[in-house]
C-alpha cells in the first residue's frame, strides 16, 4: 500500500498553489505601482475585512524558512521561536541586502503587528527601524465583556489607521460586503476539510498544507478560485489514503516548514485535520452577518483559541470535538522551540486527551534537520501503538 507521503498522483488543481508564489508577488508589486496600499501581517487576530474594506491588500509575512534564521539571530536571542527569527531575518535581509530575503516583503507599505506572544511583540518594536509598523493591542482574557470592549476599541483604531494609510473611508456597507465574502471563503475551506472526514480521505495532510500555507498569502479571489477547483476535483477522486488518522495541533506551520507532517505521512499515517492557524482556526467560525459589522468582527476574532489567551479552554474543547468529527486515532501536539504558550498548554491538552482515551505525541522542534532521525524514531513508535 503506498504511504500518503509517496502519493505519486496529487490532485491536479494543487499545481495552482505550487505556482502561485511568483504570480502573487508580481500581482502585489503591480498593485503597489498602481497606487494600492499593501500591508504585511503575522497573525489571524488582524481582520482581513478591515484591510480589504479600505481598498488595500494584505500578505502574510510569517517565516517558515531556515535560511533566514542566521540573520535574524544577529538581532534576536537564539532561544526565541524559529518563526520569529525566520520572519525577522527575511525582513532585515530584504531591507539591508545582507542576507536571504522574503521577496514579498518588498511589496508591503507597512506591517500590522499584534500583541500576542512576547517574542513577536518585541520583534515588532525592532521592526519599526526597518518599516512602518502599526500595533493592534489584544486583551488576553477573551471571555470577559471588558475584553470584547477593549478589542473593539482597538479594531476601531485600526480602522482609522487603514483609512489614513489608504485615504479611503471604510463604510459599514463595505465592511458588510467583506464580511460576506470572508464567510463564503471560510465555508469553502470547511468544505475542503470535510472531504478529509471520509474513511479513506482523497487528499493527504501534506497536500492540504500547500493550500493552508497560502491562505493569507493569496488574495481571497485567488484562494477562492483555487480551493473551489480543488474541491470539485476531490468530489470525483478515486485515489484515497489510509493508515492511522492523525490530528496535528499547536503552532502554525508557515510556508517552507513541512518537516513534521512529512515525517508523519512518510511513516504511513494520514493527517486528517490541523487544529492550528494553518488549519481550522483560520475558518472554523463565521462572522455574524446580522450584527453591526465592527462588533461582529470583534466577537468572531476574539474567539480564536490562541495560546496567548488565558484561560484558553476553547482550544482544548475544540481539539476534543475535532477528534470526534474526523475520527482521529492519535494527536501530534506540535510546538515550536521556545513557544512557551503552546509548550505549556500541551499539558492540559494531554490531560484532556488521556481522559478521552486518545493517544498524544508531543513534539517540540525548530526548522533545522538536526532532529529528523530522532523524530522519525518517536513517530514510528507512536504510530505503532495506534
Ligand atoms: S493566533 S498561534 S498566528 S499568535 S510567534 S505564538 S509560534 S512563540 S504564531 Fe500565532 Fe496569531 Fe496565535 Fe495563530 Fe509561538 Fe512563535 Fe509566538 Fe507563534
């Protein structure tokens, strides 16, 4: 039986996502030349709807590449998460010409940061030396009414910032349009993930990652067209994948970072769902279209179960419900090195999964290949016991 990672017959419509990189960078550069503003983002807590309603575009700048880390380490401590070092290294590389750069960094007018984890927060302070950087401050106790009020006031301030940057007024009507379009896209992503609930999913986790890593990189229109084509192809697809069904839960896997999913699927398992920001957190819940738009946005985005929030019980509950929905045999808890939020939360996730009788393997890793052999042995042992 072929293992999922050996899949020699990936869905044809994935070609679009593989080729999308250059196309999108050219597209962003052309838009800027024509006078459109483009902002770079690093997190799901920055609502796309406000950016698009201002007539601007956005592109995600989170780094998943190892080659930009050495330059990042010239500015940041070595024992900080690789996502932060990689992102910062590519930005400094782009501004100074000293090292590897992420080409689409050159396509942004400003960065919109957010006060999630300490490492990112402090990185944004340094980033100001290289590019205009706006910060959205986040409350960290999301279940209180005060938190919602505060986040709403921060989003109102962000709305004003985007109006100033673009010289466009953001009307409630434009926000409503973007909310409707955003919800349609979320429903489409939910449709894509629903195919993975089948007893023999027609698509592997590595293949889906090619889409989810492009979610905040492509424009909504490009993503929508690509995902719709992929869903139509999966509808009649006869290739299916078997093996232990795995959920990955934890830190996001930015473009360039596929180490752990590749190891899991090379060993014969199939990843059926990701509880992460390159997974269900990006599209799980919709924005309420019946409410005033800014309130509805604040409500929806504040529910993202990121480990920066406390308590973050919503995440544990969601892991348990996803395990049921997707018929998961085991969970791989994925933390990046020095990501204290997810690393600490792993304990609560493990407790809940143990009570539910679902095995869990905890992996803490970076972007290097130095632990690949050790990870392979641990993943093999985990899969054998499922
Ligand atoms: S909503 S998960 S995208 S903050 S950078 S927290 S890995 S130490 S990315 Fe995130 Fe927004 Fe939350 Fe999602 Fe850890 Fe690294 Fe911090 Fe990270």
